[in-house]
C-alpha cells in the first residue's frame, strides 16, 4: 500500500461512517473550542486500524510518512488513526519514532485526548523499549506547546511501577509545578495522585513543599483520594 492509498482508505471510511449526532454528543468532552470530527462511533477507529494492519506493507515507516498529513488535519479521528496504528507497532519503536512525535505538537496535537493517548500508551512504551530515556523528555518541560508539557507527567505515571526513588521523578517534573496552563495542572495532579497511592510519605513531602506556590488544581487532583482530614494539610497558607 502507498501513503496516498492509506490516506484515501482512512478518509473514505470516515466519510461513510460520519455522524453529526456523535459530533454533538462527544463535543462536551472538549472545552475551549469547536470539536471538529467526523463523529465515528466508539470503537470504529480501532476496527478500521485492525483491518488496515492486516496488510503487512503498512509498516512503521509508512505510518510515519502518512502521519503529518493526518495529524495536521482538523478532524479529530485522523490523528487518532495515526496514534492507534503506531500503538500497534510497538516492536518497531525507534528514536526516529520519538523524534517524529516531537514534531507533531506544532501541527496537530491540540487536545487532551490525543496527548493522553501518547502519554498513556506510546511514550511509556518508547521508554520501555529503550528507544529513549526519561532525560529525552527534559526539553519538553519548557515546550511552547502545553500538551507536550502535559505529556511528561502523564508518561511518567507508568515509571512509578519501576522507579524505586520517587524523588528522582518529582525533581524531574518540578518545573511544571508552576506551569500556567490548566491542562498541565491536570497532568501533574494525576501523576502525583498515582504516586501518592504507591508512596505516601515521599509524595506528601513533595506536596507540602509546593502547597503555597503550586496551582490549586494540581493539589486538588493530587489529594483527590485523601480523606478530608488529610487534605487540610495541603491548604495554602494565608
């Protein structure tokens, strides 16, 4: 299959299965802008991806070649196709895959759902496959793109399963503890909530250190599973 044939197959499928009712239904999950989508029902993208990937000519190189046009598209599902196809080619992850993903934030990773697909699936697997290490994400901490910054703490959630010294991870995300963007606050808070479940003592010390300076949404997310009595410790001092 050629790149153009892949693009045509994806777009034809999306047009045939489009639904304005679903666009309206799913738009409530995307605040701050119009949800531009075909309106494919849940599971339809994955069904088509599974069908496409039966063709062994659709390898990681072909996917990466098609990716910029799909990611640049304003249609939500087109980026979803790229991410799902890559996620099913884990054994072929390389540093080149990571570098390609880095370039996508400038052209089309513009919502929390796509960022979290990267952070929950693809990026942790790149680390697991040793295509990259945690230090490769350091430039992302100061990226001009908020969803690239959000990806860092979300990606590190899976590292909580293997990293013995959580202070290493906390030190790494520390620059994000004063980030101005809500979406980054949510990512940091989510990471810290998961860290607290595994190591309360170290996580609580980190939260106490930042309780007077961190955005309240980070603290809110991080302390979500605590009791009311426990949460009191993390109120900002007047």
